[in-house]
C-alpha cells in the first residue's frame, strides 16, 4: 500500500468519525484534542495513524467504517501500518 492510499483511507476515516456525533465525541474525549487542533493536525502522518487506530480499537466502529467505504478491515490495518501505526510492536 502506498502512503497516498493510506492517507486517503485515513481522511475518509476522519470524515466518518466527525460526521457521527457519538464517534466524534468519543474521539475528542479520548484524544484530548479539539476541533481546531484536528484541523491543524489532519495532514500529519502520526495523527492520521491515530485516527485509524481509534477505529481499530473498537471492532464495531471498524466494521461500520469498512462497510461504509467498502474497504476490508485488513486494508484499513495496512493503511494504519503504512502511516507508522504499530511501529515497534511485534506481530
């Protein structure tokens, strides 16, 4: 997976999260960010990885996003890894 593809998936994920009130509120609470911070950080690779990680941390959210975008959960995980998610972890 290319970085451009991974970034596109992460931006779709951010759109998915921030158009769902419950997901948005949970993301904001767990990440400690606010809307202005998100706008400033959305183009950063580490933040994009954190958006995907947020979805992967709760399987129903991951599956809902996968369904909404017709992406396989495995593809979302590859995008997360491409953006640096899980660096230093043994799989």
